[in-house]
C-alpha cells in the first residue's frame, strides 16, 4: 500500500474523512506538528496507529476534535476546562480530563481513567474530523522516538506504506508539540511544555499552575504523569550537542570535519560557508518552527556525523524548545 498524498481542498478533505470512517490511518496537519489520525471509537483503527508508530501500548493518545461539542459524550468538561478551551482553542493546548464511565477505549487512554483532548488550529483537519463525524486519535506522525514531523515530506519519510494517506497543508507553524495540562490533579499541572506557557495558563485560570516537567527524571520502572515523557524522544540517529550562544566563538574553533551547526541567522553570519549549517531564523518562534526539520535534515546528510544546536533563553516558548532539544541530545552539552 503506497501512502497517498491528499491536498487541502474540499474533494481531498472528503476523501480523508471517508478513509477515517473506513478505519484507515490518515496523517493530518496541525499548527504544531503533523499527527496520525484514526477513528478514536474504532479499536482496530487505533491499534493500527500504535503499530505504524511502533509506540508502546502504555503511552496514551490524544483525542482530537473538530469542535468542542464533540467532547461531551466522552469526558467531563469542568468550568476550568471550559475557560481554557474558550481562550486557547483552536490551538496548542491539550487538556487532561476525567473520562465518562466506559466512554473511551482503554487503547486510547492506556488504561487510565483520564483522556487528553485537543482542538488543533488547522481548518482542513477540523473539517476532516467534522466530516468523519468522530473524534480521532492524534499522536505525532513520527516513528516513536524520532523528531515530530513538521512537513508532509517528513511524514512520508517515516510512514510511507504504513498508512493510507497524508493530508498536506504545507509546513506547520509552531513546530513543537502542544502544551499538555492535567486538570485531574489536585492543582492544574503542566505535563509537557509548549507554545501555551505557564504564565498564560495561570492568568486565565486565575490560580497558580504547577510546572510538573521540572521534577527529577523518572526511572524506567516508575509511572510518570504523562506516560510519553519517559521515553527518549525527538532524537535523530546522529548525536546532538547543545551549545550556549555565548560559547559560539569557542565552538567555532573546535569544529571538526563532519560537524554541523544549527544556529540563529545572526550567529551563522559569522560562520565559514564550508561548514554544514541550518538556520534557526531570527527569533525564538522561528527557532521552534525549524528545530525538528533541521534535526531531520542533518540525519539524511551523509557527510554529517555530529549536530551542534543552539540553546534558547529558558522562558515561555524557550522552555519548550530547550526541553525538546535536551531530549534530542540526551543531555549532552558543549563545554570547553
Ligand atoms: O501538538 C500535539 O499535541 C501533537 C499534534 C499532532 O496534535 N500530538 C502529540 O501527540 O504530540 P503525542 O501522542 O505524540 O503526545 C501526547 C502526549 C504524550 O506524552 C502522552 O503520554 C500524553 O500526551 N498523554 C496522552 N493521554 C494522557 C493522559 N490521559 N494522561 C496523561 N498524559 C497523557
Ligand atoms: Mg509524539
């Protein structure tokens, strides 16, 4: 089975929706990264998503909806949840809520009594979900452990022949996965950083939101709150080393054959053109947008065997960027 390329037009959206209804897996665009869609109420279809990704069964999936009214049959939507949805949806926030009894498949929740729900900021995808008439599961469309895909070409790279189709709506805008907030904990708790920051959430809820991502890392046999965060993630095959922009001059002097650099336009302006490089653009937003694409690009360059990537200031979106880069590097940093 060759994976079909569908474009963002009404005929192709209808075909994507029909494939979802038929129990097939279709990759879809969002503003964060591409996802792998399948009917969340069809266990065989959900199982096919785990198989295509090579994802462990204890890592639950996000239920992705076209509009918030699709949710009431499945989860308990509290006042706090409604406040967040009104402010941030459609957009880069995933909310963990209690499920209604027996309303969501154990395959989707990984056996938990909670489910993650999200409404992405992409018109084509929301139209597809509404036409399919069912929520879809929506993990990132990469092979488990690899950087998330930010273009349809990345999806083809990982999923060709494994899924029915990709709905192509060009490159994604945010480039990092959504923020995950748990509203089932005693206090609202961030389980994964993303474009919606702790500060933004705290303002809307009018109470302190806990950053649950800064806790010590978990041992393999511990159960983390967001099961997905225990796995090595976002990593290309080649080693990634994080550098502080203040160390750039020292780094330049220590570069060797086969080293590649991912850095801001400003830093790259000073770098010899013979060194393989990937621009992270002018600011934090462009760095986030281009991070995963750069990691994937160098993974496919035969002459590159090590990737140096620039750290960003550790606030707001910078926290999400540094978190993904930290996981890609396995904690390796450039030091003198
Ligand atoms: O931006 C995104 O969220 C993308 C796009 C495609 O929507 N999707 C995405 O899905 O990143 P995924 O499956 O790669 O990441 C979802 C994260 C995982 O870390 C998972 O463990 C966690 O959410 N999660 C899902 N259900 C959960 C639950 N009931 N309780 C706690 N964590 C949950
Ligand atoms: Mg993922």
